[in-house]
């Protein structure tokens, strides 16, 4: 039986999310926490927890820093951010910080369940509404150079990108939507602190040569 943790400071919303998981995912072992300290204690008590649903406004979490901390110290835990998106940048930043999915709080129960189901199946969930949200050109609050937080899917996308595959070809190879490929590329660029495909490949090549990370299949820079 897979253990799932739901972390939200609002009791009514937390109860509704737990009911959604019970009804749509047939999840039986669900833990509830109301703050980040409780999440950390809960994960220590149940290290086999499969997935964490967490609100970025959870007391004590410090938003994206909390996501990064979880990804560093709980690499096998699938982290799904459940929050109210204000702009496309909010969703992309959460994914760039290492979240496996972003489920908007305004989603209906069935839509939320579909997002969680995708993450449990090993996919990165990006809500379809991301393309309809307003962009925000303000500088990102993330510092560059967090290549160690790239997800497996982001690494796969970059690997195909490095051998000259187009977004459409990458989508076909990985059997995901082309819009999802674009989100993965944007998130990876933010983590690497770069703004172009060539710069991303070069950054990973440098880290590979310095021994900071293992080689990616097909990672090379063509003239």
C-alpha cells in the first residue's frame, strides 16, 4: 500500500483533498500535516512515503526553498505542489525547483486526481492551463546553477535536445505533449541559469567533464 502525505494549513481544504485521493485514487494510507515541521517529522516516521501534496504557503516551508530541500533530502519522494497559480512563472518556478507536478487548487476533483495519477505513474504533471496564464517578465528569484536538481525527465529532454531533436521530435520520442516538452526545457534552463539550447548543452558538458554529474546519453555539442 502506497503512503501519500497531504500538507495544507487549511483544515477544510486538506480534508477535501484527502477525500479526493480516497475516492479517485483508492488511496488508503494518507497522512495529513498542517505545517512544514510536521511534514519533515512525518517523512522521518514514514520514509517509504510515495508522494507528498504540498501547498507552497505551508507554514515554515519558505515556498520553493522547501521544495528544493525535499528534493535534495528525499530524492525518491514525488512532490506535487497544490496552490493557487498567479502567473505562468509560478508554475514554471515550482517545476524548476524540482516539483514533479503542479496541481491548481481551483481544479475539480477529477482533474486533480488526473494530475496526481500522472505523477504516481512517473510523469511530470503540467496543468493544461499553463499556456493561458499571464506571463511575468520579472527576474526569477532562483539562483542559477542548480543542475543537480534536474529531474530525470528534464535530463531526457536535454539529452535529445543536445543531438539536435526538435520539440516535436522530442515529444514523439518520449510520448509526451509538445507543450510539456517546452515546459521541461524552460524549467531546465532556469535550473542551469541559461537562456538558449546551446548554452544549456554547454553547461551540462562542462559539469560532465568536471565530474559534477554523470554523462547524459548523446550529450555533445555539434558545430
